């Protein structure tokens, strides 16, 4: 039970830190690198639901010439194996690397 409460509190914290509107996650009041990462995440999250699914990743990855590695990238980024990549998972994966 404690773990579920912690998860719920973490989710609420994420919603406060990264409020989502029609534009996806907001990039206001963040550092340059974080803005780049958020912009990259939002580019992948084409339906603006706050997560990246395999179809969104396949489309964007093929545009960037990474199409053959899409399933591998997705499996490694989707740490909780729920079929979606959250922003936190994105940040911790190779997808979230910004230059």
C-alpha cells in the first residue's frame, strides 16, 4: 500500500511540475537543456496525451532514420512495461539525450 501512495504522490508532483495543456508538456521556466528535452518529447508525443506509444515512436524514428531500432528503443525506454513512454522514462532513456 505504501508503494501505491508514493506512486500517487509522485504522479501528482509530476502534474504540478509539468502541467499539460493542448501544447503537451510546458517548457516555461526550465533550463535550456530541459527545454530541448521537453521539445523533443513533445515532437514524439504527436497526440499530446503526455506519453509516447509505439506508433508515435515508429513514425518519428523513421523520420530520423532510426526505424530499424524502434522496438529496441521502445523496450529499453518503457521501464514499467505499460506500453507507453512517460516523460520521466524518456528523460532516463537514450531518447532523451539532447545536444
